[in-house]
């Protein structure tokens, strides 16, 4: 990353951060880019700025389409989480969606059958997860690729669908490359930094959940001051350097939990191809062989999605009442505080204690406080004043 931008470029970056609408951000980015010196050290920054401008132009066009009555590419989230299916032409995404959900997308043997997002709902246990089929990603997809990647950026996770036929490795690499070009990664990074600018007077507060390599909290504050950022919350996870902090000032790399579905596992030679694909994919990402044609392999997909998203189910009950039929769906690491927030803000304000039954309880009906970490299948009974 750049650590020696001229004062003019840094000042123009402030305008980018202060811009409210896509149109304002686009104009501010154009000014910023004009002030960035073009040399080896700024290549990545210039490339990022141009890609960001392309995304903003697509957002502006999307708004125009909505106002004009055309169909919108954006899909509102429903259920406990949203997963987007990504893949090249003829990988079988639409067939996979049809096998996993109640959706009935158009399925055909010719490429580019899907022309707009198609939602469906997957039910795993008593949790509903929204799956979105998308048009095919391609090497030269241009604006369409940008809109597809925009869906991935908004989603909670990604399902990469590749066909176990010729070019299967290239299919996977294409999807990963297009995501990385948009600063979306499927491999969980060793570390990441999130910079949240705060309004009004204040200070730079740094929360460290990891290891700072070669820099200190004072270095973080000095770096942000050089960009005229005087009030911010900086969250540091894992192993990071000062370059990671600076990069986060411009944009945050987004990690998306991912699974890979290797479709067409019924083809001759698919077992050998599957082994090669699995070696290519990072070991932390589940790779599942499926056959949409034969309807095989899909029985384990719901569990894989549930696990990679880190979902847990927590059931609530009224004091001396029955356990709720439907659970709250939270993320791993959630606490009683998160449970109370999900039910009603009043429970947070008036909280006294909670009783808990299930995997996280030392004994049935254990009395716990707000910081108690809940687990999948817990039953929680919150007691509040008034």
C-alpha cells in the first residue's frame, strides 16, 4: 500500500469518505484519482479506485432502472441468512438451486440461461436460508459481472458451483479471481482491519483482537491523523501490519464464508477431477460432489452451509412458559446480550439474569449473566425488571 501520498491526494480522499450518494462518491473518486501520482507504488491503489468507480457507475445505473420500472438486480434478504450461487456458464447453478429449494428456475443445456437473480429457500432443520441463483460469470462480463459481484458483496456467504467436466479448475479459478478483483476473499485471512469513522469530536479508539506486527496503537493514530481522520473506531483481528491498516482506510477486504459444489459428479472421470479440485481449494472450504441430474449429494449441503456461516439456534421461553417453536438464529460466539437484543431492546435495559438449558449450561436451568456465550440448541429464559 501507499504510505507517501501527497497532501493534495489525502485531502481529496477525505471528500470521498464524506460523500453521501453514489454520484457524489464517483465525482470525489475521480478527483482523488487525478491527484494520485502514477508510479509503481500506487498501482494497486489506482486499480482499486478504477474498479470502485465501475461499481459506483453500476449502482447509479441500477437506481435508474428501479425508477424506470425495470427489474432490479438487488434481492432483499429473507430467512436466517443469504447465500449467492456463483459459477461460469453451464456449471449447473440453476439445476442446483432447483434441487436445494422450492424455486423453479429455467434450466436449459445452453449457456447464459439465467438472466436475472432467482431466489429460493433452503430449509435445514428449522432454519431457512435464502439461496440466490445468478447469471453466469464470464471472463469479459463487464457490467454484468459487477452486478453479480454486488450480490455476493451483500450476501452472508457464497456457493461456488463448478462442473466436473473439461475446464473444471479454470471454472473455479475464474470465480475466485473475479471476487478477489472486487476485494472479496473466500479464504479466511490471517488478519483484517476495519476502520469505522465516527461523527463528531472524539478520538481514535483501537480494539486489538490479535497481533500487531511491527507497529503500535500510536502508529495507527498517527496514520489516521495523516488522513485527517480524528475520530474513528479501529478493529484489528488476527495478524496485521500497518499496511493493512492503511488499506482499510481506503477499502475493507470482505471475507465471505464459502462452500464449493462440484456438480456433474455423475460424469465419467469425475472422481479423479474431484480430487484435483479439492487439492486446488483451500482446506478450510468444504468441497461437496453433487449431481443435479441424478439428485445425489445434496443431503449434506444444508449442514455445510449452516456450519460455514457459523449459525446457531437459540430457543426462548417465558418464565414458567413453553419453549418457542421457532428459534432465534444467531452467529457462533453470541451471548445472552445478543439473545436479549434479538427479542426486544427493553430486555437489555431491564435485564436481571437469565436461566439456560442446553449444551452451554453447566446444569439445567443454570443462572447466567449477559456475557454468557450461548450454543446451538440452547433454551434461554430471560428475567427482567418490570
